[in-house]
């Protein structure tokens, strides 16, 4: 009788590993810089997209501790103040989970508008903290370009995450 359940367990494990692999992929994407004309470096908020999506559709998939640790990794590798992304992502996760019932019932456009508000909030938060820590007003153009790039990339990321979401087990 054990042999009958073994393939189901392997499939379940594979599905959960796929979700974690996608998380790792988005972490790597978040650490990459993309060169665009007239912009020194643009860093779309890929990991923020992942946190936002899972906070709406699978809030138990990535724990706040996991988000915090990966946020710290982003800070350390990016050279940003330690805890900046960790705090921003935790705040985002908490706020989105508080609005989850509203966001789950929205069309994609409603979800996208929610992400637009979230990405601008996070970008302004991070820009403000770094400006305060450096005691200078930093140029907002690259932060704004990162936010706009994130907004335009969000539908593609959502399409990928929707595919992963469909193959995840119901209770993951």
C-alpha cells in the first residue's frame, strides 16, 4: 500500500520545489542590473512582485521569516543598507495580506493597480530611508524608472506565477 502513495508524495515535493525554485530565480533577477539608454542601472523589483503575488494568492507559501532573510540577502549583495529591503518587503507582505480578501476578488487590472500603488510605496520608502541615511536628497529618477519598469514587467511575472500557482497542491 505504501508504493501507491509514494508517487503522490514525490509529485507533491516536486511541486513545492518548483515554487521554491521560482523564488530563487526571482531573487537572482532582483540582484541583476539592466542597462537602459539614459539610465545607469535599472533594477525592477522582481522579488517584490513575487512577495506581492504570493501574499495575495498563497499567503502561507513564503513565511515572513523567509521574506526577511531573502530581503537581507538582497541588501547585502546590492550594497544597500542592511535591513532596508527586508523591512520594505515585510511591510509589503503584511499590508497586502491585510487587504487580501479585497485583492483576491479583483480582476487582473485591479490586482495590477494594487501592485502599482505598492511598488510606488516601496520605492518611495526605500528612497526616503537611503536619503535620510546619507543625509542628502538622492536623485529620484532611477527609483522612478525601476518602479515603472516593475509595473510594465508585472503582467509577465504574474503569468509565470499563475502557472506555478496552478500546479501547486491545494494546501501548500
